[in-house]
């Protein structure tokens, strides 16, 4: 089933983890892992499929097999660690906006221990 505008509204939490998790497709020197938090497994699977069918240049997208300690499922997206990452990530957020609506993302950059607020 294809997602329609707003189908994932209120299912994606506004926090995004960058570089907190280990990549499965390579090393941390080569790959950036971005993690989105969702309230349940079905929306996480929907987002994963949406990203896999999208036009962003990603290496891989997967849903966590189990919820985290807070009961949320995660969708992990792997990007190349190069000068295209920021543009690809912005394109991904624009795509997600189509199915989740406007979100004020709280980006947590683990390598630098910085947090940013980004509105789409």
C-alpha cells in the first residue's frame, strides 16, 4: 500500500538520532546512520517502505526488530559519509514531510554532542 499525504502524521516522534548507531553496511568512517523514532511497529514499517521506494540516495533502511526502552520502534537509514550527506538528508526530510506533515525535528548529533532544532 502506498502512503498518502498525512498517513504518518502523529506517528513519527520529532527526534532524530545522527551517528548514534553502528552501520551494518560498512564502518563508521564510511557510513552515517540516522535513526527516526516511531510510536509503533506498523508505522515504522510503512516509513521504511516509503524511504526504500523514494528517490533519496541512501544505502539501506531498516526497522528495529524490537521497541527500545521507551517502547518506540526505530527506522535506521544509512548514508555515505561524504559531502552529499546534508543534501540527501534534507531531501529525505522533505519526503517525510509529505506523509508526516510539518515537524519540528530535534536532531541529536552524537559525534559532536550537539542538538539542533530543524523545522520542515
